C-alpha cells in the first residue's frame, strides 16, 4: 500500500526515526501553525507561500531540510549541503533536536517565502 499521509509515513518508520520525525513535526507546526502539511516527493513537506521545509528519514538518520537553506541565518553551523539553495540538518538521535534553533529556522523559512514567493517556482 502506498504511503499518502504524514501519519502513515511516521507509522512506516523504525521506532527511533518515527520519534525524531514526530518531534520535528511538532516543532514545525508549533512555529508555523499556518503551514500546510502534506506528503509529497516521498516525504513530509510543509508549505507557506510554497514549500519551506521537509523531513526525510534515512536508514540511520533523519534530514530536516529547507528549500532556501542557503539564505537561513545559521549561527551554530548546523545546516549541511552543497547545492545552490537547499540545506538540511542531519539528526541521528532525538536529543539532537534543538527546538528553539529549529523553530528559528522554520520562522525564517516562512518569512523568506512570504517575501520571495514559492521557491519551487522561482529561480
């Protein structure tokens, strides 16, 4: 059966990844209650004036990613990636989730989309 919802995605994951994804989901929805949550591109995606962040589980980690990651203020140097726009935080255990810092990323990402438009359509 194909996964079509964030809840089904979380239920399909091993326990540790499910806990991390659930915790990230709470951070996102608390920081951006207006965000639209959907399951796109085989991962949970959060949108406000276009997609601003995603969560992607891998075998031993979870990526918490941002479409406009290169534009985010990252005082602690947590964001990784080498592309022209996107960046992510790699999380291997629940204790690595910094709610305050991650909420700040979410808030910045929402503000960038509000100012610049949908990053999936704009160059």
